[in-house]
C-alpha cells in the first residue's frame, strides 16, 4: 500500500524527530512521523545552556534552572551562565503532534523520497529525514552512571552552588579520568553522575559505578548509607566515523546522528531543537535542506569540534584535568563560542587557541600535538 505524498517524512520520535514534526505541522506542512512507539517515555536526563534553547520552546519543558554553575579543576570556578534541566515528560508533551500523521511502525527501507515500513506500507515524501540517533558502535563514546538523591544529601557536595558541570576532585590519573556531574532534576531531587566524557573503547558502566562510589566517599558520602531514588546509565557515540553529516548519502540525517551532537562535549538536544526551524524552512520553500543546515561556516566549526574530540582522546591521561583548567580560564565569550553556536568559526578558534595560551608550555605542546593527530574515522 502506498500513501499520498507528504512534505516531510521523519523517522524517529526522539527529541530531534519530534521537534521537526511539531514545528513542521505548526507551519502547515504535511508531516509523517514514523516510530514503532511514538509515545515511549524518554529515559535520559536532558540539560542545556539556557541561551542555547530556541525561543519557541514551551517554558513548561524546563524543570530546573541554575543561574550559575560551578566547575572544579580541582580549583573552584563559577560560570555566570544559566543552565537548565529539561523534564523528559514535559519536553515530550510540549512537542505536540497535532496535525501530524503518525505511523506506529519500524522503517524497513529508507530512500530519498520514500520510506517502506515493516508492514509493507510505503510513505512517499518530498523529503525524508532520519532522526533515529547515532548508531556507530565503533565510534568514541560518552558513558556515565548516576544516582538520584534528595537535594539535602547533595548539599555538602554542591557547597552553595546550584549545580556542578564538572567536578574533578579526587580524580584518578592512572587510567582514563572521569568527573562528577551534579544537576537538580527538580526542587527536591539531584542527579550525581560519574561521567567519562569521551573514550575509545567506551568505559563500562560497571567501572563508572565503582568510580562514583569511590568519588562520593572521597567527598564524604557513603553510597551504602544513601536513600537512592533512581539510577541512570548513559552510553552514546559521539560522531559518525563513516562520513561527515553533510556528505552525500540519503536520506538526510538530523539530530544526534546528523551532526547536531557536539563531538567534544556530547550535547545535542538544544542544538537539534534550535536547528529544526532551519530544516523546516528549507522544506517549506523547496530549498536544499543540506545547504540550509550546513553552510560552510557550520562545516568548518564541526571539523574544529572533531579536532577538539581528537585532543581529548589523545591527551596523556595526567593532562586532562589541566586541559579543562586552561579551558575554563579562557574568556567567557570564547568558551561560549566553543560550547555553543554551530557557525562561530572565530570564537571557536579563539577558544581552542586560548586554552593552549592558558596552559603551561608542556601542556600547551601536548594539547597541540594531540589535536593535530589524524582525525577520527
């Protein structure tokens, strides 16, 4: 069976795919959303810099806001930039699907202008987008293991801060370094998560669980005495090692699997939400979505970000904490350009150069050598 032609067929109903469907239907496009369980509850904890989120996002999707966030390298630095936690249920609900045709099936075959479903149905579309995430098992990955506790339990670690982006206190240097990430989930609950920013092969969840126990012990908390309200396991690839997201190969990918994931930090949701309107505008006007999403500036920044990931993977283990100490010593505007903004070439270069400038001579040399090794994939 073949359906009538739609403007856009989106495969995958995670945050990126659902945002595309929501925004496309909102401007009157005919949208097909293909996912076997479109209303399945999202499991990860999503967070973002507040100023990275698009203006159209419903405020109800934000369940916690920290006007400042601390970093320990191990010296304490406070970043004056608002950081928010997105509620999975609230974000999902805010991206309503009124006017969207939902196909509760798996996509068996994806083409440039059609999607064949697992029941034989063919969805024909002027544009097809694959938003099913990044599935490169051979790529470097970010992994994490966290526990949810009452805010009162986390207060000694927070030490007056609303949240902690990176806490390297008590980090081991005899193997791949990891850090503690501490963010509020609401007014009562806090996530304490041991995180391996990037590793190839990925660090195991079991190793991270053990490291979290050890770190919390170093910070004065015995996991065995805590009332743990929940746990979280994180494992995702950081880039597609086969090709850049703008290179030929249909259908177009969007979201974490389509270059919206920052390969050196792992953030993707805010960038995907913000880029959704660029893709929808291209579909509405008949322009090339690839050109809309990937002007030369965005391609250049993506390549620089991959170099940043290369540096993280190749740096001597004992230099990683010092690398972040130098990065957070750089001017705030340069840090922001590197962490956010897909087309800020000058700011990204300044952040990378500034990190080397704020490091000692030996570390600066190691950073440069690590970043200029062969790229990944």
